[in-house]
C-alpha cells in the first residue's frame, strides 16, 4: 500500500546540511501495525512528516527517492492533490494534542469540519457521524462533550479527540508520532488499548513512531529501528526483541530501565552521544558507540541485509558472529561483576 | 546585524554626525556665532552650504554645532533613564511586595503623555540643560521599568533562577548576575529608542520656548527662530529639520536592528526540530 | 532513630484559586494534602506518581521554594519551617536539588565552570574554586576542557551532568531529584542513572528521587512511595513493591507500563484504569482513589483509609488491599 524507496530528506541549516533521513526504503502493507523506534535526532519524526509531505520546504528538501502510496508518488504530487490524500487516506496524530487542536473552536466544529472536508455529508449527518466517532474513541457522553472547548478536556481525552478527527474519513493509514509520550502511564495504557481496538475494528494500517520499546512491543507487528537517519534493523517484533541482529538495537534493549528485569540491577548504558548528522562518522554511523566495532566498521558503511524471513539488519557482523561476540562480552561482564 | 545595509547606513549616519559635531571647532570655516548683517537670509551657496539665518550666521555651522547639545541630551537622558528604569524594573519584577506599590506609581506617571510631563517639569524648574535632562528622564524611565519588569517576570520562574536560589546564591547576585544579563537585550533596544525620543523631545521643548537657553544653538532653537521666516527662507527651517529626521531615523533603524539581532526567534537562528513540528501541526489544522 | 535524615509530618500545601476582578479566593488546589514520610540516611526514596499528584510541589516545598500551608518538615530532627533567614541559608548547603529540564535549569549565559562554581562562591567554602570545580567535573564525567564552554553546546545528558555537579558541590546530605532523567533519551537515561548510583556510593548521599517512571525507579530506589492526589497511597522497599505491591493504584501503575518484551506483553493481564485524575481542587471524599478504583466499596466512598503498616517497612492506605502477588492478582480480577 505504501512504499518508500531510497528516500532522502535533508535539512538545510546554517551549519550545513543535516541528513535527517538518509536513503531509507520500506513498505507498509494494508492493515498492519509498524513501529518505528529511535531516539531524538534519529530522523524518525522527519520521516513521518515526509510521508505526509508536511515538512516545511525549505529548509527540508528531498534530493532523492519516491514515496509511493497506492502507486502514486507523493513526492511529485501537487499540493492540491496531496490535500485530497492528507486527512482522508492518510491521517496523522501528534505528540502534543493541545497544539494540534484549535483552542478557540468547540470540538464539535473541528470534528465536523474534518468530516465535511473530505466527505459530501449534510451538517446533520456529519454531526451524527461525529458522535459516532467520539463514542468509538471512548469519550463518555459525546453529545454533551462535543460542545466543549479543547482546554476543557484532559490530555488523554484530547488525544482521543485527535484520534477521532484522524479517523473521520476512515483512512487507510494512520501515522502516530509519539502519541503517548506526553501522557501519564495509566492514560498511555488507555490510548494504546484504543489504537489496538481501532486497528481491529477498522483495519487501518498504523505506523507508530516512538522512542519507547515497550510501546512497540505491545502494539507492533513489525518494527523498524532508526539510528542517525537510517533504518538499521527491520523485522517482525519477535525478530527485533528475541533475535536481535544489530548491535544498536541490542544495546538499546540492554540500556532500558525495565520493570520486568530481575532486581535493582545496574543498567548497561550506551556510551557516548548520538552522532552529528551534518558530518556523520566514517563507515558505520554507530561505530563510535558500538562495543563490537572493529577496523572494518570504520571503513564499511553496512547496508540492510537479509537475516532470514524478512528480518533485515545493517551490520558487518553475520548473525553467528554477532551472537558469538555477544556471548563473549556477557561472559566478561559477569566476571567483572563477580570480581 | 551589520550584514544588513540598512543597519550599516544608520550606524554610518550616527557616527558621521557624532564625529562632525565633536571635531567641529577644528574644521569649521565659519564660526556659528559670527554675525554678518549684510548676509542675512541668504539661500544655500558654495560659501554658505545651508544658507544663512536672520542674523546672517552660517546655518551649516550652526546645525553641526547644535548636534552637540542635542546628542548630549539624548545620550545622557537615554543612559540615566535606562539605568533608573532598569533598577526599578528589576526590583519590582523580583520582589512581589515592592511590585504593587512601585508599579502603581509608574502607572500614574505613564498616564501623562511624556512630552506634557516634561513640559510641566521644565516650566516648574526653569529651562536649562540640567533641568531638561531631569525632566526628560522622569518622562522616559517609567517605560523602561515596565519593559524590564515584564522581562524579569518572564525569567524569574525559569528553573535556573530557582536552581541558583536552592544553591544558596544571594538575591543581589541573582538579580545582577543571573537576571540582568538575560534581560539586557530589551533594555539596550529601549535605550536606543529613548535616545531618539529624547532628541525629539528636546527639540520640541526648545521649539516651544521652554528648552535650552535660546542663545545656545540647538536644532529645536533653530526651528523656533526659523518659523517666522518659513515662507521667505525655507532653508532656515529645512536643514535643522532634516538633521533631526536623519538622526532620529538612524536611531530607530538601529533600535529595530538590535531588536532583531537579540530576538531568539529570528529566522537566522532557526532551530530545526521545534520549528518543523509546529509547522507541520499548523498545516494540519 | 538517629538514622532519620528527613521526616515530613502531615504536610499540606494549598494554592488559592483566585477568580474575578478582585481575586477572591474561591477554592484551593490541594497539591499536597496531609502527607507524611521518612527518609533515612544513605537511602534513596523514590516518590512515584502521575502528573498532578503533587510530587513536584512536595520537592519544591522541601527545598524551601514554597512555604507550606501546614505541617512539619524535620531535617536532622529540626523543623526547617521555623528556621530564620540565616538558618535557612545554612540549611541550603545540606539540601540540594537536581531539576528535570536540563535546558532551562542552567543559565544560558554562564560558562559551565561558573555554573558549578556558583554554590562554592555563595558559601565561600574553598579558596581554590577552580580546582574544586575541575574535581567535581571529573567526578560527574565531564572533560576539563568543557570548563569555559556555554550550556547550549551540550546535549541533554551532559547538561544534566553539569546540574548534578552543581548539586553535589557543597557536599549536601540530601539531594532532591525532580524527574532528573525524564527529559533524556533512553540510551542516555541509563548513563545518568548509573552516575547517580555511583555518586551515592562515593559521597554517601541520600536521594529523594521524584519520578513518574516506575521502570527508572526500579533501578535506583531503595524504597518506593506512590503518591496520588497529594497523599501517599503505598510505601515499601523496592523489592516488596515490585513483587507484592498491594494498593490497587500501585498495581494499576505497574501493569500500565508496556514491557519491552512482546511475549510477556501479550500474555500479561492488566488493570486499565477508568477515566482521568480528579481535580486536586475537589478531591473525592473518602479514599481519594475510589473514583477510579476497580475494587471500591461503599466504605471507601465514606471513610479515608489511614496509612497502615502491613509489613516490615511496608505501609498501605487501602481498606481492600490486593492480597496476591501482582501476576496472580491481575488474573483474579479478570476471572
């Protein structure tokens, strides 16, 4: 349904050109949930906005690539055609629901407008549909709450309204950019349940962009891990979590605080800082922080390679070599703890 | 900020006027006070570039020399009212208890038009340079203290101020080493504008006849003398007028330039991520 | 009992809600509403709660940025609310704070060295300030050549190190950490958590660690206290909490955290709480949690459960505490 081919999205800043998205390819099938995981500055948000063609141009420009949605290239499409797709076939929800809602209009007006922009409905029908949508996203007493202004809603409720607006036209693809980052855990749990149930009910494909591996583990069928503008590992959720093939993903999993872990044990952080995307390191972008980096990694810039069953990883180490190195390192670390 | 031609030009004009008036005695051919009753109200010529006045004095020399008084008053008023306004603004922005009383007094002062306040004060004190400076300072410092206070209120609750408090840094140090440097930019911008306004106000006061002693050449005094002759000797009014306009305009352009240069939201320093996300959201809405 | 460093007794912090032109006080936001707790020397007490539960207000009140409405804060046995200006100034040496936002908590116009030196200069503890600052920088893992740099040249993690160096400069006894890692990236969080642990061992520090993130808390805390609408719901030792937390709210918080493990995540039962946090201006009568509690009975709506001792160092404020271990208990809810 959506196919991204060799996409590059660069940002022109005073200090140079930031390679925010650097030669990224992937595809999304109808009805699946894909997680894009990365830290801040990994390019995941620029990538998400590229899919909607919402990056401001300038400073963002696309030196290369195609974004094919149902066979049409969004990169070369006119703004007027894009508007027919945005909010209609592809919708997006953002991290901060307050700044995505207009504070001076009632929820009712914003929702009905969203419905009537793309659908030829009378006001009455649109209103009925609006109530239906609010019920779907779990807003109690929608007839009354619809007349409220955004500030009268809590953060979680606002995010529900945003989801309702995004779903207004039954989109084929919903892009959720850090949809729960600004919310409390108990509210996050509610919103994640909601996204899962929507996925089931409407069959919408969802791209969920997050820094939280837990969110991905809960929702996604497939995961792409981004690091410094590249996808460095891609595979089914089980592949990523249990058959990790890329040192970055593995380090990230190790460094995460986790209530499922055994005790109050020491975390193993990733050393150093994420690279500067204007002048990325030579060779593999992760080599300055990688525990397994060898001389080869300073030379070779690895591309995504098949590790079996659609599991792709960008690392010079083969799966066997990686497992071997991992085992050695863990043995050494255990010794260290004991000594 | 000096990459922009506009700002560079403004700075050039100001430097030219300042240097010209300070060094005037070294190079002026005609004395500004030399009276030549045979040469009254002559139009501009090679000998008298700006013409002569009703006593036959050279207007060019007088305009140059007059700048000295005007700029002096402007600078002194700008500096004093900025300092006074800054101190009051800092204190009332930082100490909630002082704030209420001080700001009501300031509001009272702001209720009078600046020029009217100055006029009343000069009328009461008598017109000489010192009194004009005092009067204009009273007229302008309330504006500065308002601006400084609101800037202080904005940053008073930023965490690094609280952090300083919790590490035991004393109030005077917080006020002058933490808050002041962070509110300096609006203060400097206000200062340039007051500089310009003070020059205008001095001219206005002199024009109204309550300003500097009429025998001292100032732009305002010259205009006042010239008004009678405006139909027969327009150059008499035009050149001092142009001098005022150019100086004030240059100062205002400079003030705008400084404001842009200090503004963290200026496009030159755009921050990649924040601006992009907000733009994206605006487009959706 | 001399082991007690900080003791808070029935602390209340109300903020007036002013309405209308004449700022008439119509109600109060009860940010901290009758809270008591104890922090022992050398331990880390984590205060966990969602936004609006009053945990940051608690931190600001202890450090003296706000005067509480009522209650007592005892530091080494002395009530700091009765301190005069001079005593308060001396107290600040002993209690320091690390702030949440590494971007706004450092003065953008001061050099790194000067930021860390500020507390040293305020108390004139040492003649050789620069030497001490470099020592502190080394302690928190900052290179000496950063001394003359400005904060904006650093990433969030390094800025937080600067903030930590400032907080330990005076060798305080207690450090209040207000969400110190929540603004940081995952891979950086772990670095800073480990730094906190190392410093604690090295300098014998006591932490009051405020966080909304239970997974972070698990890796740093000795004791955990859960806060809800200005009150402590449950307090216990780390291990006890993560294995047999028995307040329904604690269990809801635990089960709401998505695990980075898809298998466990799919099979796990969870308590999804209904609705939102009630307004702290009008907290529910009785047990404040009853509006969202899946086990609430009539008695919960009428009476406020006291914070009762349940085991060694384990206190719960609930009439119907969950009896099982979290995993079994969650299943019983479903059946």
